[in-house]
């Protein structure tokens, strides 16, 4: 079982420090670019983006370049916002099978919703540098559940090469529903539903009279710490990300939301979402979907289709791409390939994909919008964080590489464990090889 995560109370050390822009943010203009704003539009030729004090101040064609600042001529290369990974566990897992490096779950600590993943994020984790070199600049990082449908509070992180990785701690609450939620609640969906309703109504009671709430300790169904953590969820100030795959399970949650309209639901996974897309769209619930599920890997994914995201988007659902249950601790970089495949689906008879602009938005601005953070992250609109990538080709093509990566206006190193290993064995020299390779 995984190592205990710290509670939110232990994470309350100067929260504003997490939000500060890096002191080394540059003022830089990138010109002569094939520019992608990231808002769903198509690339434009001859674009310019200007970053000052860690934020975008202008992007588009005809943008004036301030005098005396650093100018990078992109030479017609693609320039876009950095990739915003919609669902990951980056920075909280190094080796799955080594408990000491796996901080995804709470173990038997006795707390669930109160768990705060932010103190566990390790900016020096190997997958962070690898994904940064692939143009991933921000990520949703979620805990995993253990013994409860509630997993805890997740964070938004940046992938910068510094020790200040958490952009927004306690950004959302994460919950398992469907088959996983049923297991955590004792084995059935009715048990999970009863548990969820009981918790939410207990939290409402706690809000009315917190002083009279009796905490029965770690063996209680809902501890005081859990109740406090769920207050912003019930009040609609914190999104509730729910891993749910089956269509009927989504409808149950939408019905519950009618009883508690303040809940800011976000569906994660949503393999069968296309079958109830009109209802999801009407409820205004965004989705962070698994992109290319096309096989019924479980009984709650019988309607799996690669057209899932395209059909939900066509119905008016705000859809982003995530990687839940797809090596999400390491492979956020796959999102670019998934988005490219969704573009390719538009050319497959009978399939429904996304056009290029919508596909790129699904890995940039849409994840931020799903979390209620579209005004800060995910695009090159003025005022957004200065996360910008220069690519040597179409970023949705599998052979394209990031040439320059800026996070909060700071140019990032692209070297990582993979690049060092490649260089080590590309031109091996005697005396520089491990013992097994010495001649």
C-alpha cells in the first residue's frame, strides 16, 4: 500500500508562495511564427507572441514588438501554448512497485477527502523533465482513492525546472464512481450512492453548525478534516472531478446535481459519454475524457468508441483530454498523439473526430476551462501564464519535437534522463561505459 500523504493542515504553509510567478521571468517576443492561440481556432501565419513578467501580453498578427527586449525569430515554426495535461499523477510516483516512491494514495491513514496531494509533488521526479521536453507545461495531478469513494484534493502543477512546482494547491476534489466507487463503498453502486448522499448531506449539516459536529476519529465514516475539505465542494467553490465511465452512472450523478445544484461536476474518463452527450451538455458538465478507448475493457465500457470525444463535442460538451489509467504518472506526452488521432478520425467514414483547432484546444485551453481556470492557463490570450512552446513541426504529428519551452516566461532546459542516455550510447567512448559494456 502506498505511503501516507500529508493532510491539508500540514500544507497550509504560505499558500500564496505557490502562486507566485518565477523571479527570473523574461520579457521576450517570439516573431515570424505559425501561431496557435489554443482557443479552438486554426493556426495563423506571421504571428507574434509577447511575454512580460511571466504572462502573455499580446499574441496574434500585427503585434508590435517592444524595443529593447529579447526577440526570437521562429522562422515560420509552429508556436503554441504549452500542453496542459488534463489528468495525471505526475510528480507523485517514481516507481510503481516501490512504496517509498509512490504517494498516490492515503493507505490506512483514516482520512480521505482531506488528503492534499500538493506536499507530495516532487519537482525532481524523472517523468516531469521528460514530459517538459515534450512540450507539457502544466498538469492536473490527482490522488488515488483507498477505502473511500473520495480520493482527496488534487493540484495544478507546472513542469518547470525549479522547486516551486505547485501552481494551485487544492484545486479540486477527486472521487471514484462506477465500478471503482462501488468497490470502495463495499461492493455495489447502491452502496456508493448511499455513501455519497450521506457524505454530502453531512457536510451541509457541518456547514450549518461546525461547532456541534462530533468527530469520532479515524474510524468515523466522515472525519472533521474530511468534512472541512468537502465544504468548498458542497458550496460550489471547488470542482468535483469524478471518474465515471458508464452512461447510466453519469445520469445518476446528473440527477444528484439537481438536488445539489451548487456542485461543480467534472467527469473524468467518460468512455460511454457519447451515448448521453445531450444530457451532459444540457447540464453544463465538462469532461476530461480518455481519448481513444475503443474496446470494452470492463462492463462499464461496453459502448467504447474512438468517436466518443468527437460526438460529445458535436453535442456541445466542453471536452478535454486526460490519461486516467493510461500510465498517467509518466505519459502525459501521449496527449499530443491522441489529439492528432482525433484529427485523423475526421477523415474516417462513419467516425467523428475533431478539427485541428478543437483537437489542440482539448490539450491546452479546455482542461483549464474544465477546472474553472481558463482565465489563467491554457492559451495565448493576454493575461494567461507565459507557457509557450516552439515546435519544429505540427505539434500533433508524432515526429515533432519541442525546440524551446517557456513556463511562466522562463525558458526551460530540455535535457532529461532520456536525452542523457541517448547521448551516452550514441557515440560510446572507452572508459565511459558501464562495466557490462566495457570492451
